[in-house]
């Protein structure tokens, strides 16, 4: 399998595939971050997470169209507006869903799974009705197109670097929010001991709603970033949902560090294997390995001690 | 609590009168009403729905009684279906039928994928008894391995649901990816005969429909037997207070594994019958989406009711066929809304509605017919 490549070829393959893996890692991390916050905080399985992501992607698509026709001068910067809009739209929808649906089901986690699946079907059909069944892509501003030539054999696409930079920023932002702000302290208090947190005066319902909105909003940003590396269709969200759940479970729920570590290991394994084997075999081996490890270590890579 | 255990056993007939009536109703509808009302095409369609109701029945035991939500029942449905399809495909690809291929005597999709010899795991499926055995044993074994690995480490609830879902995803990707061995995305098609008996005629569809119905009733009775046995009670106890059951000295993991295996076997029987009734098997019945849809059948019918699960399956599928024929766009809205409505408003499904609204009235009627005591019932006026 390795015989046909020279050493320099191999090292550039590893760098290039490693980089492709990093882009996958970025998208996975962004998606899994939102899910990990929601799952870790409330034990709620949000099967519609992929659809929140796609909402962000469609927002970006609309924004790109709007800027192209009405504000061509500002087109190079539209992406930042789109991202903010994606966050707000997905976050607002998330809070609405929490209020209408999720809060009635906190005592029945398995039922939230079914209800949010129903929600995802409805959203998918809504996207299909509004945006049509075909996949749409966004027009990238010129400064995001092209790649940086590092050596003769290694070149790195700019849009990939941009996605990675965004991931880095968002992750740092979430870490700051969760571990350095008053809101983060409240969230962590509710995770560790809900009745006690309520007793010291934290409005747990409000914290739940904001956390759910935050998780969905981050999914929206993930979708926005996703438009730069792939096209968006009504069912794109479903393609990623299982991987994302596995990442969260594999990393150990309620642990941001674990989520990042598991997103990293899963995406790197998959993209490296993808080069040598067919795409589907690589995926099967990766998923099987994750399920196998989870059977041996069900609590995931990193765990947080929680009093229940 | 004060009653002696022996007296409860005496007061515990195999089925209550109402349950006998439900069974009689179901049998009458499946064996008399539907065959009389429907043409051959529609009846075959109902036959297909009946094969799904095996899965829903398994879910009632595993999810309703045992509290284990599996989102991977499609895996077992698919396994049963594929194992049966392998036998049928081998019978359909005799040397005579496939002489235009570059390698005659192997299934056509293998020939298209430049495979020149029958793979080893296909070879035993030339035998019908082996196939029938495999349809039961392979899914049961698979469920046993998954169940033992998970339940012994006390993985349950949402984690179990996610992992079974991942397994469904893995199996689908595997089947689609290994085209030469599995027929890929198209599945195994062009099935012709079962041990020499042509399964494509209307008459064969009809007979298979009745076989389906018979097997379903047998499975319901077996499930009822499990439900009222001590085992069934332990399952329910475990669902409600797992720790107490564990502290009482029961091996919780073994009971859960049993429920999961039984559900898997039911699903596999359904899958095998599906292949026979419909005449093909494809990965679109294995993955995440069909697996979750199968859960909604049980949820709509009532996750605690064996009969409810069958009615739920028939109803949801009937609605699906009707809606997607006339308003294909509305169907996903309807299905999604159904998920939300059932979970939010009617967690016990149709059976729950029946139990809360219909049954009290019925029993009141029955009581009214009996020589009533002189004191009027206080609730009668409401």
C-alpha cells in the first residue's frame, strides 16, 4: 500500500491529508461544540442539530445573494455579516424550540430524541419548500479563493485556513464564556447540581433556554462556515448528525476538551484512511473503532464528575 | 403487598377478556376484512406493512417494557431481509438463468463487479434450512454481542440509542460500499422463486400475506407470554427502578440483553418476510431513517401495547401511502408533526387514548347492563 510512493511524496500526502483532516476537524468541532453544550448541560439529545446548522448555511446563502445584488461594494466582507445573522437566526429558533418543545420533556430524555427528530423532518421539508430540493452553493469573495503554495508539492487552500481560524476563535470564545463569565459559572453550576443551583438563586429555566439557544447558534455558525467548503441541500444536516453525536459521546459529554480531542482524532483518522482506502471503507473503520472503544469505555475519553 | 404471591398468579390469566377481544378483532381484520375489501395490489401493500409491525412488536418489548430505546432496529430488519434475499438470489442465479454472464452461476451484481467466484459467506445460503436458521440466529447473536457489551457496562438510555444508531449507519455504509458482495445501493433485486415456488405471482403474494398474518399472531402470543411471565414483570420493574432490581439480586444486564435479542429476532422475522412479500431488499430499509420511523410506529400505536403497535404500524403506513400519493410535500410535515404530537400529548399512543377515554366508558356501559347496586355511581353523571 505504501510501496508506490517515495518518502517526500508520502510526507506531502500526510501534510495534505492532515490538512484536509483539519478542515473536517474544524467543521466537526463547530458542530459538536453546540451539541456538547446542549447534551452536557441538559442531557437533551437534539436530533435537529444538523438542521440548525443548515439554517445557518442557508442564511449565508441568502446573504451572499443579497450583497451581490444590492451591496456589491461590501461583498468582500459579507461573510462576517452572514455569520452573525446565522448565529442569531439559529439561536432564536433554538430558544423558540426550547420554549415550545424541549422544556416539557426534560424528564424524558428518550422522548426529546423522538420529538427533535420530528422537528428535523419538518425543518427539512420547510427548506425543501423554500429553497428547492437542489443543493446551493455560495459565491466566495475573491480573497478567499486560491491557495498558498508552501513547497512544490504542498499547497493549502485559503478558504480552509479561514474556516480553521473561525473555529479557533469560536472555540476560544466558548471556552472564555463557559469558564470565565458569570453566565458560564451559572451553566456549570446547573450541570453539576440543578436543585442546588436553583436554591442559590440561579434561574435554571432561563439558563436552560439561553444554553440551548447558544448551542443552536453555534450550530448556525458551523453551517455558515460549512458553505465555504461544501454545498448545502435540505438533507445535508443529516449526513453529519451521527458523526457529531459520536464525537460528543466519544469525547465524554460535558467536557469541551474531550469534544475537541475526539473531533480531532476522528477527523484525522478518517481523512488519513480515506487516502489509502475507499471513502466508505475509511468511514466504516473509523466509526467501528469509535463504537468499539465506546463499548470498552462507555464514559468517553474525558469525564466530568457529576452529582445526580 | 399483603397478598400472597400464589393468589396473584391465579388472578393472572393469559389474557384479560378485553385483550382476547382485541386479538379477535385484529385476527378478523387481517384474515377476513382486509382480504375481502382490498384488491391484490393493496393487499400486498398491507402485507408489507405487516412485516414492519414485527419490528414495532419487538420495540414494545424492548422499549415499552424494558425501557431500552434502540434506534437500530433497521439493522436487524435488514439482516433478516438480506439473509433471506441471499438465498433467493442464489436460487434465481442458477447457471441456466445467468449463462450470458462472464461467470455463470453467481448473482448478476457480482458479475458486474468483476467477481468471478461466489464469496465464502454466500456459499451456505444455497440451503433453505440453513437460511431459515440464520435468519433467526445471526441477528440474535449480533444483538447478544451488542447487548452484552453495552449493558454489562451499564450503558443505557440515550447513549445506547446513539450507539445503535451509529451501528445502523455503519451497516448501511458497509452495504452500499461493498457493492460486489451486497448489491450496493440497489440492494438485492430480481428475486424469483422460493425453493422452486414462484413468489412473484398475485397468488403467491396472497399466500404470503396470510403467512405473514399467522406469524404475526404467533409473535403477539409469544410476546404476551413474555409480558405476563415473571421475566416480563422484571423488565418493567427494571425500567422503572433499575437500581432496586439490581440490589434485589437480579442480573439486570442479562434481562436487558434478552429483551434486546427478542426484539432483534422479531425484527429479523419481519425483514425476511418483507423480502418474500416485496421481492427485494435494499439498504434503504437498514439505515437511520427507517430505524427511527419504525420507532414511531410503536410510539403511535402505544409503546406499552402489543396490539397497539400493530395498529400503529398499519395506520402510519396507510397514512404515508395515502399522503405521499396525493400530497408528497405534506407527508414529511405530517410525519414530523406526528412525532412531536405523540411525544408531547400522547406518550402512550393510541392504546393510551383508548385506555383513558374509551375503556372507562365501555366498562361503565358493561356495569350499567349488570344488575347495578342501588347506590348510583358518583361519576355516572359526568
